[in-house]
C-alpha cells in the first residue's frame, strides 16, 4: 500500500499537521516535521485498524508544505 502523507504548517497554532487521503483517520500534530513523521509511523498500525485497511506493508511518502508572508516595507 502507498500512502501520501501531507505535512503542513499551521501558523496560528505553530505546529505541523499531518493528513492523508489514504488514511482518513490521520490527523496528528507536532512541533517539528521530524517529530511528526515519527508520530505518524508510530500511529500507523492503529490508523490502519481504525480505517479498516488490511495490508502487509505501507510505503509512506511525506510531502511538506509551508507558506510564509514577508512584509517588505519600502
């Protein structure tokens, strides 16, 4: 099974959030991308069970996205 995990920065909460179309129950957050990736890997067996997905393996593809706004004063 292949899963794309989207990691995005929530500027208001100051955390990274993970979601996935392949794992509907996945919604985790952490203060860093590395910590979030570890949380996802640790939670994966439980997420698969919650989503009733039977598989012997899961290839995870992590895609991160962060948007910032910079004010340029003239």
